[in-house]
C-alpha cells in the first residue's frame, strides 16, 4: 500500500489515521500542538460526549448544515459502530439522558488515551509541534507537504482534518480553509456556532449564574418563529447560554448578523395560561396580606423574583389583596413570555464549533475526496457541516474521518 499524510490530530484526524493504517498504509500524522486531541479534552465540559446512541433518523435530523451530504459516511460508520470501535480499543462507556454517550470515567482524557494507544498499535508516526505550511500538487493531484521548517514530505494521499475556527486556543485557527482555498476550493462564510448569545436588556446581569431547567424558549423574527425548544438555559453577565441556547445559535446566527431577534422564555411551560392564573389565584389567596415582592418564593427562583417584580410594573410593596385582576393576568402573561432582545452571538473563542467551511459540493460524500484535486481528502469540522449539541458533532468527525481514512488507503 502507499503512504498517507494526515494534517490535524483532533477527532477526525486521529480516526482517519487509524483507518488508513488499518488498511496497511504507512501513515504520518502532523499536529501543530504539543499533544493530540486538544479540543476533545475540553468537549462536554471535560467529559467528552463522544456520540449519541439515538436511531439513524434522529442522528441525521440533528445535523443543521448539509444533512444529505452525511448519508454515506453516517451509514458507512454509524454511531453503533463508533461505540463498538471505542469498546474494542479499550474505552468503557455509559449512556445518559438524551442518549448522550460519555466515557464511564467522565474523563475526556480517556478518549484521547485510547485513540493514542491505537495510533501506536497501528504504527502511525505522529509528529507533534509540527506545523504544515503548504500543500504541494502536481498535474491536478496531491504531491507533497511543505512543513513550516522547510521540510518536504512526499506521500500518495493527504487528509486535511484541521478543524474549524472555534476554541482558537486549541489550535483551530482556520489553517484548513487556507489549504482548501490554495487548492481551488470554495470556503463558505464562517460564523461561531453552539455559542452563547448576547442580549440588550441590562437585567440579565442580575440573573447571572441562574440556571433554569424545564423551561421553554421561542426565538422570533418579528412574528415568525425561528426556533423552539424545551430544556435548560443559563443567564450570564452578557446574555444567555446553556444547552437550548447553544443549539438555537446554530439556527439563528446568520439572521443575527443582519438584525436583532426576540427571545421569549416560558417560565412555566407545564401550565397553560388558565392553569397558571388559577395557581396565582391560590397563591395570592394564601398570601393576601403580604407585599407582592414577598409572595413569590414558591413560584420563582430567588434571583428571578426582583426581575419579575420590576418587569411586571406592579409596585413591589403593594399588598397582594390590592392587586387587580388586570395586573394578575398581565403578570401571568409575563411568566409565560418573559422577553429579551438577542443582539448577537459571542465570538469564536466561546464557540463549541464553527458553522461554514469547505463547500461540500466540491467533495465526494462517499469517499471525502476532493472533486478538484486528486488524492486530497477532507474530514471533520473543516467541512461545511455542523449539528446541535448531544454528541452529534463528534459523530460527524468519526464518520467523515473513517470514510477519508478508509478510502484514502484504497488508492
């Protein structure tokens, strides 16, 4: 067999290198960081949500950008096969709510360790602290790599798995986009995705650190609903974060570049408006001689009470029995639809992934080979592919890495 070079020692790069080597190829992997899997290390808050054990339909539905492109690679290396692969190379796993799969130890370092061990077993030559400067071609095909120190590395095939532009401290600084452009590829506009959002209202500062579970959100552009979800969110000093917000960012980021959007938060999604009003009537009856600001402890988290009181425009010291029916109904409406103005996304340093990348129309979906330059393959986040949170983005890395590694080694 021939020689394959892999640029990037993240999830997709390690997977590609392993499968290229398993097919008998001589494989060299080049990573500019001092260690492999630097971004894997911080995923899932350091626990590494490595895939999702849902069915294939849900797996594909969780992809935000270019779902159809992933049919071949997802079916070629499924989430079930991903779990089998990790089990075979020595990783014990567990499945949590939402079908999210984690290492049993809760340590992302164990995922990196078993991949590193497998690279060694397969004889992959790993070059750390080694930056690739340029990709050389000849007659429309891959020829060699030029390293930053001037070294020329010749090989038969090349796999570009350099990651996106997010979490730049891990080395994701867009090198792959530069390589792609010099090879004649189109790179779509990139933006942060799975990223917190900024809001206009100053009261979010008072809610900083408050996490809301079992909450419903709706994001609106005028009267048009862009995104709806139920789950968990978090207030920060600049706006909102948490799982629901991160997923929403992937759907509304493009529009936010043009104009602000409205975020409506239903603080009591389990109750209809009528049920909530009945609940307020009961609570108000039990606390009829208390001041409004002191009568909401059973209804709202402590941090939320002053904000809700202020937004209701009911005087905080007004006695409960003095509150009018109109005021009570308006307060119920506020609890069913607390509104914030989203002004934009946080930047790439806080983004879990990058939206945008190498145009997938220029890539063969079955093999991950460039349609423009022979023997050049792409895998992972460098491509214009992204999904919501829950292990789906790493599954994209494993599946496309497997396809690129398996096919590059069959040249």
